[in-house]
C-alpha cells in the first residue's frame, strides 16, 4: 500500500523550504440572492423604474403611496393576491416588504431552485402538472 500523503517530517521540511501554499480554490463562496421588489406597486420581480402598475401601499395594501400611509393595518398585497389562487393560504397581516412574507420567500426559494445546479434532471419536472 503506497500512501501519497506526506509524513510529518516531510511536511516540516516543505514548510521550511517555503513550499506550503494555500489552496485558494477550496474556498467556497456563498451565493447571494437578491429579489427585486417594487416600492411603487409592491410586486416582486421588477423595480419602480419599470413599473406600469398602480401605486399600492406596502403597509396596508390600499392604493396610496407607502410613505403617506396613516393606517395601522398590515395587509400584504402580494400574499393577498397569491391567496386568490387555490394554491396558497398565506397570512396577509404583514407589510409587503417584510422578510417573513410567504410570497417573497416562495419567490426566493424558486430562485434558489433554478440557480442551483441540478443534481438529477429527472426530478426537476415534478411540479409541472
Ligand atoms: Zn411595480
Ligand atoms: Zn397604507
Ligand atoms: Zn406577504
């Protein structure tokens, strides 16, 4: 049995000769996901610069600017909209820009799924009816 690993004495010799180097390729970088959220209509996936929708409050979900909101109610327009489909029953009592928003998290998760390298291509189609 031949071993390719260095003995302790060999390692010390290499260290003294300055032959030890850092393997930079072994460093892992965590991917950073950012989702565009419109500050005008509160929808996910675009910014206010591209927005052609009506102004919607990010706090109460009514049709006024978030900055001018004087209401105490929290209504997430994205979760409200999502609940109109039979697929989801999200709680809506949070701000649209809240990080605990289920609509936001769903989008984040689907983004993670599509950017992650597929391990098995066959399992990828399971969500398509
Ligand atoms: Zn918008
Ligand atoms: Zn409001
Ligand atoms: Zn929400």
